[in-house]
C-alpha cells in the first residue's frame, strides 16, 4: 500500500517538481548577470597556472 502511494506521487508530483527544477536551472544559466562568470569558466582551462608548485 505504501509503495503504491509513493509510486503514484512520484509519477505525478515528482515529475512536476523535477521539471520545474530543470527549467529553473536551465533558465538560471541564461541570466544576463551570469554572462561574465560563464565567459570566465569557458577559458579557465586554457590559461596557464601562475602559482608555483610545491
């Protein structure tokens, strides 16, 4: 009985919650104020390390 109730909840509201979370995270990526952070992250791996090792 408990399994069936949880399964029904996950099939309906769980799907809705997951969709809302996904759309929120994708939308957050395209915010204008995040542009600088994304541009920095895009080239970060290509930059040389300036810090000494050790």
